[in-house]
């Protein structure tokens, strides 16, 4: 089993920056990939970024060029650097981990097996 704990959420002005952190524990050896998702009121949860082996990354179009996902494998940490934030970025952000094998679709929520509790990001304009 894998446990994920997010932190770093808060209030940020539009155009500002924020960095979210995710600490992973438990069966770290089983993790194939990690990602960040978000869910705003009235909207479905969506994957915004994913990372494989600390090098290959994927981003949804709405955050591409603004958000950066990264990993520190030695510390079992995953980060989401959010730059040039927009009001539509406001949401609860969740860290996700995948432990299954087989085909992998990085930006699909059902591809992930473990989720954190979420951290709130609020954007003021």
C-alpha cells in the first residue's frame, strides 16, 4: 500500500506562483508513475500532470507551459510548481500514484491506484 500526503496549497494571486508537495510512504517500490489531479466545484477530477521515472512528463493542455511536475526519488517526494496561475486553476489538488502494470494513460484518473487527501488552492484576481 502507498500513502500520499499533499501540502503547499493556499491563496495565491492570479499571475503568481505556488508549489505543491506530495510525500509518499509505504510500498514505494511498487509505484510506476505519479501525477497531480485537481477538482473544482461542479467539475470532474482531472489529471493535470504526470511523471514517469523522474524524466518523462505529461501535461494537460490547460496547464502546459505554466505547471511543472518533478520528483525527488531519494526523498519520495513529488512536486507541482504552478506558475502564472489563473482563476480557473483554483481547485483541490490531489497527488496520485500508479502501481499497476500494463498500458498506461498518464492523464486519465482511473489509471491511478492511490490518492492523497488533497490540498486547496485558491486564486484571487
